[in-house]
C-alpha cells in the first residue's frame, strides 16, 4: 500500500516530523513524503492512505506553504469520498485557544469533502520536552494495519 505523507510547515518542523513518520511506515508500505506547497489537489488518489502533518502558524492559521493547497481544495471542492487519512498536528499550548489549530483545519477540510479520518489525531505540544519526531515515530507505530488498509 502507498502512504502519502503531506506536510505543511513554516519553520521545517513538520517536514522533519513527516520524514520520521515515513521512516516508520516505510518499513511495511511504500511511503512518499510531499510538501503541500508542491502538490496539486488533482494528485490526491483515494487509493492511497494519506497522513497530514501540519504545524500551526500565527493566530491559529495554516502555515504559509499549505495555504495554496487548501485554497485549491476550497476552489475545486473535489469529492474525497473513499480517501482515508490520519493527522499529526503541531502546535504550542502557550497559545491556548489556537493550540494545534493547523492540524484541526486539515481534518475539518478533508472530512467536509468526504474523506474519512482514522486513528488517533496526534497533537504535539512544542512546550513539552518531547521532540515532535519522537512522538511522531511512536504515533506512526501505533497506526493499526487496519487503519492503513482499505476495508
């Protein structure tokens, strides 16, 4: 099975986190890492499993690089029925009201277009002593084969 790991980042943390997830999932699946800034919405394939790794920027916004991808989603409104995805969000709990909002926006937009979120919605806290890559590796290891496989 092909797993496409899409990341949206401002400072590079989400990219490094996506690479860590690919290290784990790539042991049993074909894992591809792609910057949301470089992806066209038409390239989404419902036969692939998608992992969305997204940081939170500013006042609870998507990172700058992810904005064009989500603008395309809003403009084209593709039918994502059948697409399955998991989310690993990044944020800082210092920003109470907007903590991890980037990952939540990803999940909301994908589900609104018919996609199905599976597994635990991971939320890394930059104020914790845990490195995001370490949390991501552990989280990816817990994604069940049933989560990744098409039912």
